[in-house]
């Protein structure tokens, strides 16, 4: 990024932790503006989507069944704490 009078901000009056936080935030914003990487190719999709059998060893598909991909309509959400969820496992 070229430096000019329009994009220089004097943060020297801020305490050190606040300056660090401001620099981190600017770095975050700049990372959002970077060019996006090219998407990953789907060349291994066949190996993941279908079960694979090698001799007597069968490796199941690593994709979720269709039932997991369709939403379930619920009338009311049940609020649970994290501890309650782990108690049921």
C-alpha cells in the first residue's frame, strides 16, 4: 500500500496496548481486501463421496447422508447448557 498523507494515521498518543490493537485491526482489514485464492479443485471428490474397497478393507464414504442435508422443521428450540449436552453423550 503506497504511503501518502491521506492514509497515515497518527496513533502515537494511544497507550501501547491500544496501538497494538489498532495495528491488528488494520492488518485484519487489509487481509479482507487481499485477492481470494483459487478454489480447491474437486479432483478427489470421487474418493470422498463413494465407499472405497481395497482388498478386504472397506473405507466408507466421508460425506454425510442425504438425511443430514435436509433441514428439520421444529416448532420450538430447546435451550440447553453445554454441560447438559455432554451428559447425554
